[in-house]
C-alpha cells in the first residue's frame, strides 16, 4: 500500500481562538455560538478545537470503478427506486440547514446476483426530488461492493454535484471495513463552500479522520432545504439512460445514531428579525430586547448573536423512504426514537 499523504493544518494554529476570517482561510467552519450546552458547538470543539493530524481528500490508492450518477428519485410519496432512509426539512420560518451529522456501523455485505452488487451509505444536504429547491447534492459516505466471487470492498468518498452529473465521487484516504463505526459531518461555510469531516471511530483512543474543504463546481451550490441519512442503490448513468445496480444484501440494519441537522443564520442565507421572532414564538410587533431577554441573552447583545442561535432538526421529525425494485421493498427506512434505521429485505 502506498503511504498516505498527511497534512497538519492545525499545527501551531489554535482554531478555538482564531477569528472567523482565519478559520475560513483554512477551510474550517466558523465556531457556532454558545458553549458546552450547545450540541453543535460541542461537535465543533471535538473536531476543530485542538491540534489534529488529518489526511488529504485524495486517496493514495487507485480509485475504484465508481458506479455513480446523481439520480435521487423520482420519489413517489415515501417510495424511491434507489434511496431508503429519512429526509428532513427545516421549518417554514427558519433559515436553511447548514450542518448535518450521523454515525453508523458499516454492515456485512453479501452478493445477491450474478454480477457485482453495490450499496452506498451516506449523509447529505439537498438533492431530494421532486423539490425544485434541491437541485444539487452535497454528500459524503461509503460505497461497498460484492463481486461474483464474493470479494467485498469498501471505499469512502465525498461529492458535490447537480442532477444528472456523472462525474465520479472524490475518493477519501480513510480505511473502512465491515464493523467499523463511522461518523460523517458536513458543515456549509457559504453557498459554494463546505467542509466535510469523516471519522472512523473503531479505535476510540485515536480516531482515523479526514477533513475535506470543498468548493462547489461551477454552477453548483447548496440549498440547505433538506438533509438526509440514506442507504442507496447506486446507478450507472449513460446520457439519459439510468441503470440501477442490484442492491447488495447488507446486515445487520444500518442505524444512524446522533442523526441531526442544524439550521441558523450561519447558513449565510438572509434571515430577517421578524421571521426569527415568528419562529421563536413571539407575536409581532416585538422588540429585539424582549426576545433577547426571553432567550437568556444578557444585554447588550448584537442582532447577529441573537439570530445566529442554532436550532436542531432531529431525524425524528423527518419523512421515511423505502427503496423499491420491481414493486418490491428491498430496503426500508424507519425512525426509531431519534435514530434512522435502514433494513435490507430479501425475497
């Protein structure tokens, strides 16, 4: 195996104390408001708050043959030909989603056809059709394959693409095997930039991690109007022709824990005070100081600090998707408490 290329963007750099401009220059998301009582701030501190050694986005291994093409639907109610899992949307009175995270255990795979079968497991923002607000998809996860001889391979990846884009994902230099515990975090830093963090927690004492600052391809951005935790059947896209691969059998069920997305002014989208006050449950007209006092802010407080308070969108508030093949459910997404559960169904 070729040696990995190692970067140390934090060496000699205290991200916890750096101004937002310097964080942005290094491809890092700005610090969420609040302290340890803010779950999103705790995640930021865990990943970005100290010195870490992270790997580059590009894998040193030869890239696999990626069976990809952004074809998320069409979704018919709660059914899809290639997605299963849960999709969430921010409430009407909130700004767009700007962060999403989920943790899952990589399942065992088995072949179910006489060709190579695939399964992709990922966390993402956007891309849920038929909503015209979500034409682009920012995602990161793992694709597993089983060839006719029973050989299993897993590859981690990230990508940012638009509908019909057939460019392969960016392979990540993150070793993955069945039974590994993976965490994906996606942080939107502007409408055309984001940071993806993938961690393999199999060794709790020293998690293996990659951090990937991304810039959207020309004409592509992120809407943040939906987020998802998905088990997918990949597709081969050739012009207008879409061929779905057979979904590899996977077990046990894929369970996304710590599955949540966040919405707030950090999304970079315009948020008026009146809209914020409405979402916070105040009847208009209302004074900013009244809202600040009711939400525990001590005067004086800036309008940005007040409106940048993030809101959590739990997976439990989302809609489930079941993947169907020839009229039969093959992967079923359900919500169990605050977790997303995807189960393979054979026969």
